[in-house]
C-alpha cells in the first residue's frame, strides 16, 4: 500500500466518521473533549482528584459515542477518563429549527 493509498484510506475513514457524527449528535446532551478524545454523551460527571501535590480529573460518562475512526464500535455504555490535562464539557444546544440541505 502506497503512502497516497493510505492517505486516501484515512481521508475516507474521517469523512465517514464526520457523517456518523452529524447523524448522531442530535441524540446526545453533552460534548466532552479531552486531550486525546472527543465524546458525545447523555450523562457526564467530572471529579477533581488530588494525590499528594498532583491534581487530576476523573470524567465518567454514560450512553456515549467516541470520535475515533479506528474503533470498530463507537457507541459505549460507559466511559471513564483520567487526565492531568484540561477537560471541556459543553451542553449541546438543540434547536427546534432545522435548516434543510441545499439541493
């Protein structure tokens, strides 16, 4: 497999993932971003933990979807992330108004 073939394969996977994201984002309440992954979920709990002088974050999610093009199954019942880095949690705004795609 050439480098060009591999690049095309990864581009196709990323496009499929983006299309899946657009299809499922409406069924989730929260978007969670860590330094390694992006998640959609319906329940999230963030706890700040300390161990000695170190501070880290424990993020627990349920009913989640993981943005990862190499995972065979992106829907997970629960996910837990431990990180020393920033965590972003946003409530997804669902508008009642939907704009149709242009033909």
